C-alpha cells in the first residue's frame, strides 16, 4: 500500500472536507460584519489544507506496519495459509484479522477432510487392486487348463485380454500412489538388464502373437534408480510400442552412453506419432490421433505416469517419431555430481564396474 493509493481510498472524505471548507469560506465572506481580508482567508485555507495533508500522512504512517504485513502475506504465496494476520490496532483491522483466522481455520478443516478422503480412496484402490489380481490370476489358470480345448487362437486372445486387464489394473495402482511417491522408493544401483528382461518376459505373448522381433543391444550397465518404478516406466513404453507396431515389426532396446549421461532408447517400427501430437503425448488423458482408433484401447495415462515417475526419479523422457517409420522414446540418466566435485561425477557403471566417461 502506497501513500497515493491510501489517499485515493480516502477520496470521498477529502472531497467532503473540501466542500466543508468551501462552505466555511462562503459563510465568512457573506457575513456583513466580516472584517477578514481575502488574503488572510486564503492563507487560512492553505494552512487547513496543509493540516489535512499532514493528518493523512500521519494516519498512513501509523497504519504502515499493518499494510506491510498484508503485502508480505500476499507476496509469500507459499506460506500465506500458515501465517495469520497479527497485531491489529484498529477495530477494522481486528475485524479483518478475525476474518482471516476464520478463513484459515475453515480452509484447514476442508483440507484435512480432503486429505482423509483421498487417503481412504487410495486405501480402497490399493485393496481393490490386490483383490482383483486374485480372480485375474485364477482366470489365467483356468485359461491355461482350457488351452487344448478352446484352440490356440482363442487361448491367445484370452491371455491377451487378461494381460491387458492386468496392465490397466497396474496403471490404476501406480496412479493412486503417484502423490505419495516419496514413501515408496529406494534409489540405489541396479542392473539395467535385470530390470528390462522381466518386463520383456511379461510381454512375450504380445511379441509372439504379433510376430514382432525384439533386439537388445548394449544393456550391460548399472544405473542409479528405483527398480520397481523404472520397471513400470519401461513397461508403459514397451506396451505402447507393441500397441502401435504392426505385425512382423521390430522393437529395439539399446543403450547409448556419452559424457552427458546414459540414454536407454526403445525404438519401434510402428505407425509413428503425428508432429502435432508430439508435444502433448505426456499430458494426462491425451490419446492423440493414434489412440482414437477403437482397436488400440488407449487410456492416455501410460506415458503421463511414465513421465511423472521419471521426473521424480531424476530421469528425463524424450520422444522422436516419424509417421509411417516409427518412434523412439529415450530415458535419459544424467550425470550426478556428489558434493559438487567434478572428479566424482557419475550416473552409471559399465559391465565391469568402472565408471564410463
């Protein structure tokens, strides 16, 4: 709050005071017994105007600390809900301070209610996910027992649908845990090959059914990450590659390392992503032109979750695609500097345990 703004807020009072001064001058001037000279009357008016200006300035100065406190709360947006207004001096200030206290108390109550409700929903989702996995596993066993009776083609379709349901269930589980990521991760050195191979095995039926060739190159690296979350990220990328790669296509998983870090590249020979969609493929719920086809069953959550989890792990995901040629999604593991020492930078180890520069 500046003095000019303070004065502007008291504009009506100033106008009223000036009208009173004008009326006072008019009464004195029209009084037949008036013996005051015009110069003296104008001098008196000047003094009264100066007194008014001094009064307004003193009033502003006395309330400056209150205005400064309000301005500080506004500029400190991160803590505005944790800092009530203090030391009100006037009745209007005390009323505003009380209003802010009630507002903060109400907000805290609503926030606590939402947090508890969200925790209940997350607990329910976690319980539901674990419960639904039991009938899905039982359904898979029943399907295995009926393989000879229903034929290979129907059996493959059944397994594919069961795996797809499992995939969607995993998406729900990881989405519910996204906001509480810090409570469930462990960063340490993991072998990339040990993380990638189980994901590939889980999707082997898709590779076989669509006759997609898989090539793995140069995976003998160890990275600093969380095994469970990185496995989920890779699973989402491979699932997308399988979904949009036509039969008899090819998917390549390779590692490229340089002085900037390590890149895990997953390349497919699929339909590719239109250029207009590239900037939005990591947005929540965005399916793009390819995802609108009925046979793809896109949810728009897979790459969104992969991007969010990668950011929380300190990794970076980028995409390069050409329509009709294929798509490459890259997970970048940047170099890490410990204690700001240029001699201790590392983000990965080679297969012999030596740091790769």
